[in-house]
C-alpha cells in the first residue's frame, strides 16, 4: 500500500526554488489528472464487467464477482492531520496487518481501532477513496503532564503513550503527576488551581501527588525557591486544599523574611496554621549557582546589534 501525505504549506522561497516548485506542482497536477483518468477508465471497465457478469452469472453472483476484483484491493493510504507527530509510515505499519478486505468488504471500524493505537493519536476517522484507497483523518493528543509510569497526560487528564520529545516544545519541562490512574483528571484540575494560587509568589508547580488514602501534596519551585514539598492533607468536608495553598501564597513572603530564606518544606495539614522547616542552605546555594551559570551562558550582544528607541522630533 502506497502512503501519501498532504503537501507542506507554502513558504517564502527564492526565485530558483519557486521555479522548481512550480515544476513540481505541474508534475503533481499531471499525476492527479492521470489518476482521475485511471479512475474514469476503471469505472467504465467495472461497469462493463458488471453488465457482462450479470448476463453470464446472474445478478447475485455477478455482484459478488465484481466486488472481489483486484482493482478494488487497497493500494493507497492518505493521512490527514498532524503528520509531523503521526507520520504516514507509522499509521501504515499499524493498519496494514488488520486489512483483510477491499474497498467494498473492509471493516473500517477495525482499521480505525488499529489507527488509534498509534502514539499521539486521540481519535481517527477512516473513509474509503474510490476505487482502491483509504483516507485516515487523525486528531492528536496534547501533552500536559507526565504520569508516574512514564505515560503522558492530556489537559483533560486522559493518559496516553507517546514520546515526550515529539511534542511541540520538548525543551519545556512538564509537571509530574502521581496517584491512582483514575484520579488523573482531578490531579490535572488541582494542578491548574494550585498554579494560579502560587503565581503571586512566582512559583511553578512541578509535581502534584494524590496518595491511595486521598492525601494531597505538591512540589513548588522558582528561581528563588528551591524545590519545596508542600503537604496539603485530605480534602474532607469543610476542608478546601486550594484555599490552603492560596493562604500559603499570601503568607509566604513574611515566612521567608522571618526564616531568613525559603523554608525547605511546608505542612498545611493544620487548622488555621501551618508548619515550615528551616531553610536548606545547601539547596539555596546550589540554586543560586545554577542561576548564575544560566546568566553567564547568555551570549553578549554583537557590536552594532543593540537597538535604540527613536526619539520624537
């Protein structure tokens, strides 16, 4: 089965490249016209064969004979969607083993299920293309977090398997989720709410965990805050763990001032109070050294590259 994918979108090109692309476009148009001519030929041929078969074999046997002609065996596969993360060849490898019929007899649901086993594919729609083709449109997942077993989590909390290096921004770190697989949607929701609550102190939530007993915790960090574990406890009746995180954010600058540095860990499992351990001086030192290395790695501007705002006349 030949694999086909959509053409790449137009880009700014040199005159030479434009000439080459126009030549390629003409060749592709000629190929499409040849295919259309072939389709017209086979349509007429099939109709003629069907008419002859009806005369010789009768309507029932003729229909069966025509449906199993080799011309209807699949020979092309088209994939629509994010072919960067879902290459045509990868889809082809997944669906070819389950294809047992042809244009008329193939079970498209089975092909769809096989296509949906391809990494990154969230949903697939399979259609027949006359007279010997399959077209598969794929919808892909978006990576939101990493689950404890290495699978990825989408923004709705759905687990899926894929290579995280193939996502749109592989250099951007993803948060880590820990807990029962059935809780990932709730973990994703709390991650968003914790992140909003801690944004006022510039902290990023790097980990969210839910224990088997329903106890919640998070890890936060920033350029000034070493990785800090925050115990939240269980969200029982009358206990709002998101409100606890918001209260922590409000009190955090004062806590840092009193302790002469960010606390190493925080325990919010108390009513109207929380506990904090003394700052980890070694962790703070390493964080500052890492920040300094990052600053020194930034290249200096080349002479003449600086831009100045124009002064009004």
